[in-house]
């Protein structure tokens, strides 16, 4: 099995807060990989370190055989990233943003134009291509960010919560593009809280909680005997059977 990503002893602290507590992880190439975990588990911090956006306190990360922190240019040429809280150039139109991203990646202008037209079309953004990005909706922003991340045909694509704030129609479109992309041998790594989505899309998952990897491997193995990934996840992160409402005896019932 070739690995797209190899993480060794990765740590990150923010003051007293340990965000990532020494994780080891090997993500296989050519798979649709889900990184799941509750709020604050350390998913964004991990993805930021893996993609060269945040320097780890300790540990190493290799992406497609290159060390992210020793060889950042090699790695960045081979990956695409849709980060959390994506910041875009708001005063460019969608098409201009793609033209700019393509040129930054060193693609010839004619090739950028061709790929941009196809991506805008497939992602249902052709009608909004001349609109400024500042006027895009949340879902449209995710889609133009995804187009920019795919334009240079990366070997590995990292997506932080790609479906958050995206309507079902756009989600289906994004899903179709990602499925086509992995079918060609590329790797997708994405973080999500939505277990049904991870279960239906991914063939490989890593479950994170409190800065550690609790389980990782093929979806079927991680799900084990549980009826769904959601159940397996709740058991793994220790939230199974907790009655979240038991202390809120004042809530509801009309009494003030
Ligand atoms: P969510 O699903 O809610 O986005 P997450 O799994 O992506 O959560 P992270 O954003 O990686 O989690 O955060 C992990 C922990 O690190 C949290 O306790 C968070 O408060 C803390 N943290 C993350 N970034 C910073 C920062 N820049 N400064 C201080 N603490 C941080």
C-alpha cells in the first residue's frame, strides 16, 4: 500500500491547550479518507500542519514522499487545499479568481481558461462566473474554493468541512466531482462532523478526539459490529448513552 500522507509524532500546543497530542497516521493513496471527530478534537489543527499552513511543535509530516516542512515547494505543487474559513480575493470575479490561481500554479493561460470553463460548468457556477466573489453565497464560495484547489490537478486534496453550509444540490455536485477525482487514483482527505456523509463517501476513516487518533483504517473495520459509523463514533469518543438534557429541568414545559 502506498501512502499519500505519513504523520509521525505530531504535537501542537496553544499555551496550556494541547490541540494535537503526538499523533501517528498513515493515509493510503487513492482513497476517499474522512477525518472525523467532535468539536475541538484537533482536526483543523492537524490538517493545517499536514498542509504546511501551521508549524508543528514536534513531529514530521510527509505528503507523497516529501517532507512538508523541509520541502514545502514540492509538497505544495502536489496538493490542493480547501481550508476552514477560506479567505478569497473578494474583489475578483469567480473566473478571475481561477485565472489568478492557475497563473500562480504556473499553468499556461490557455490551459487555465479551458480548465476554468470546465470546472465552472461542472460546479454549476458558469452563470455566476463574472459576479464578484464578495457577492457569492456560502455554498458558492465553497465551490469556487474547490475549483481553485483542483485547477492544477493535485495528487492529494485536503478539504476542511467542505459540505458545511452547502445545500443538498450543491453537495451532490461537489460529491460527484470528488468521486470522479478519486476514481482516477487521486486521494481526498476531508474533515467532517456528518457521519452519514462520511459513511456514504469514504472508504477509509480516522477518528480523532481530544487531540488523539482513537481509531483508523478501512471504514468497515472502524465501524466494526456497530450498526452505523455514528454509533461506532459515539462509543469511540465516549459520548454513548449520555443524557444531554438531564440537567436542563427548567427547559420547556412553559414554566418561567
Ligand atoms: P471543530 O470541529 O469544532 O472545527 P476541530 O476538531 O477542528 O474542531 P481544532 O480547531 O483543531 O479542532 O481545535 C483543537 C483545540 O485547539 C481546541 O481546543 C481549540 O480551542 C484549540 N485551538 C485551535 N486553534 C487555536 C489557536 N489558534 N489558539 C488557541 N487555541 C486553539
